[in-house]
C-alpha cells in the first residue's frame, strides 16, 4: 500500500504503546495510561480497550488534521471565504488557489495522519469484539465495550470520509496492517467505500448511547453524532463528485436511496430533541466555544477536543482565523488569515444576527482598542482570540478551542434538503429550514420569511443553498457542499462576476458605500453609518474613514484571475482541481494507487 511509516503503527514484535502512539489524552476521557502493553494485554480489560480508543481519537486533533489543516487550509477558497491571500505556493496557498502539488507537505502530512487514524481505529475494530468481556463480561463491561466498538467504527468513518471528500478514490483499509501482508492496496471506488462506512455507522448507532445516558459530558461520540454523521455521508454518497480518472463531475444514478437514509436519520434526531436541539441564541452558541464552556442546548453534536498547547494535540482555531490582533496586552496576537469574500458580507440581510458573529470588520492593536477594517479585509469571527475566557495574552498559537464537526442546525438543514429532493417543498421541509433561519433573525419569524421563495422544488433548493452559506460560514462546510452539489465551478464564476459588479458600483451593489466611518467607544468600534447606504458628501464629525467598496478595486478583481493572489485565482473548471493530488510519495511506493486526474 503506502509507505509503512504512514499506515503501519510500530507495534514491534511483542509490544504496543499504551496509547497507540497518541500524544495527549486531552479531555476525551479522564484516563492516565500505563507505559507499555502487548496487544493481548491491552485488549484484555475495559480500561485497556478504552486506552486504545483514546489513541484512535487522538489523530483528530493537532496541526496536521482538525487543529489547522483540515479546518483552516482545506475548506478554502469558496464564495464564502478566502484562505491566506497570495500567489499559489507549495504550501497552504497552493490549496486555496487550487494549484496544489503532489509534493505539497500540506497535502502529504494530513493524508498520513488520517491513515494513522484509520489504522488505530482498525486495531480497535478488530480486537474489541474478540475480547471475552465483550461477549461474557458483566453488563457494565459489555455495555462499555459495545460503546467503544461503536466509537471506533465512527472514528474510522470520519477519517475515511475526510480522505474520500478531499482525494476521491483512495485505498480503504478495513483491517489493521499486517506485517506479513501486501501493503500495496489499490485505490477503491469512493462509492463502495462510502457504502461500507454508511453500513458501519448504522451498526455503530445501535452500540453507542444517547448523550443523556453517556455519563459526564465530554467529546466522546454518542448516538446523535453517529446518526448525524451517517446522514452527512449519505448526502455525500448521493451527491456529485469529480471522477478521479476523467475529472468529469457526475452523480450516481441511485442517489435517491441515500437521500432517504439522510432524511430518515435526521427525522429520528428531530424526534429526540431532549438530546440535541437548536440553541435559541446563535451568539451564545459560539461564545460558549470561545469561553471554553459547554453550550446549553447540546446543539454541538460532534466536536474535536483540543488542548495541551502543542502542535500534536491543540488547534490554531481563533489564532490563524478570527480578527487580527497585534500585540494586545490583554488579548495577545493572532494572524487573522482567513478573509471574507466581500460579496459574502452582503449575502446577509441587514437584520441577520449571524453576520456580525460570522464576520469581524475590526482589528485590535497594542492599545487594546478595536479599529475598523476595509471591506476587503473583513475576517472571520466565530472563533476569536478577544472572546476567549480567560483571556490569553502573548503570542502563543494555541487557544484550546474545540473544532465543531456537526451541530443540530446541520441536521435540520440536511433534513430539509433530503425531504425536498424526495418529496418537494413539504411543510416539514419548510419548517426545518425556517427554524434555522428564524434563529438567524433573532427569533423574528416574519422577518426571516420575508421575500423567501419556497414554492417549488428548485426555488426551495436555491433557498437552502443560500441558507447553508449564511449558517455555516467559517466552519469548513461550504466547499464540500458546493462539491457534492456539483456547483463549485458555477459559484466561483458567479462570485467573481459579482465582485466585478461591486467594483463598478453596479446593482445590487450600488447601495454599498465607497467609504465607511467609525468611532471607538470604550475600546469598541461603532460604525457611524449603515453598510447599506451610499457614502455621505463629507466625513461625519469625530469619525475615522476607511475604504469600503473602494477597497474592492480593479486590482482586487484582477487578482481573482490565473496567477493572481485572490479568490480561487488558479481554479479552472473541468481540469480536475476539485480533488487534491494523491501524495507523490504514495504514488512512488504503491503502483496500485492512481493519481487523480489533472495532476
């Protein structure tokens, strides 16, 4: 298959590290592992099996997976956000500009860590059901081991899902690596892999408990997470994808089968609102992450536990993204690298409360005061260093923010999408979409429904496409939505055309002011005028002026073209860049793995 040091754990002849090579337990479980075990010893007790599953969780966190790369590099550029503006390079900007190379370390390293996660999960999936305690232990032991087995199945599904959605047809090992076996596994059809994972998750959902029966709150997987992930994988299986051999964007003929699975799983979750439901406050939902506390409604169903302030166990969420902070004595520093596409700011209605949580038109300097930005420099906002409680001054990169994988709002919108695809815009589909949208308007149902066309299947789908754009900004979801809808090329082209309209001051952007004006009151930016009215003839008294629409100039628009520094500059439709390249090291060592089209 691939290089042994990518897929195979160093089990040795007789020993297995207690945590399967894990770097930190974090806060999944309150367990302090011993030093060394043989595989037989490790899987002879519940505590040993628990330690092994902690090791399978561990690859979710850290810089090379959801700590930075999978959460902050891979999801961009889209019609929503731009990652690390600049000319494509051999690192993160190569991914953002759709010009990644097979030798790019930001491609190679996450690939390796994801397969390590698969391997660790496979070790648990093989060994836990073979334990005598699994079949004949006490009721408490068998329940604990069934749960651990379900968690391992789910973890493997999450790792493989990430591999499939980024690379397409990839090797799909379903058993631990055997030193005596052939390592050179072939590329597997993505649909076959997803079918297996969807079936595995159906089994796992019967093994893990609901949140309320799972003991003390933690980041461990529970039934709601499994069912929501199964719905997500079903929509992935029923969606469009780039053919790894031809680059053609295609959809399987049996796609409705998978929309039914998604609809059923989401409907079941919606019947169990005591487990997970929509937090009535969009603000509180994201403040809870920044304040390092649990949110009140359990809307967050599946999250990656981060901690330890290290590259192997923590995340740069809130440091790499979020507003730019420059040596603030209170809040510290951050990079604020992920910026909003200017048209995304204006996708929000002026009364949509999500805009000012999702996007931040301010910076913070060494005086601890905010300052307004230009429209072209607006950054993301759901994860902010200046919202952290307790505050963390200094230049440290790691804030301990968990990365959210699935929340209940996604369940509602997945249900609405599947229901509409199967039955048209039914009352149930409309209610699910409007529940999410109404929260976005602060609970004002009348305002949320104003001007919304949900009368036909096509109109409903268009509304859903936009609603997901507004709801999930900065959560690493939009790019993959566009890919599974077969709309990435279309939306990028539309957005670039809209940016040209904005630069020219054409409708609907003729209402966007050339300049904006702000005051600083108690350290906070207060914008003196509406974002939706043309600039006044003179600068309002006591304000500072910044370029607003004028920051989206001819150079900005030109930089969205090949060779530029801006939005998806090197994306060209139908040349295979919807998928990442298979790492060259894998191609060199495994002749059975095919390189993706276009590389």
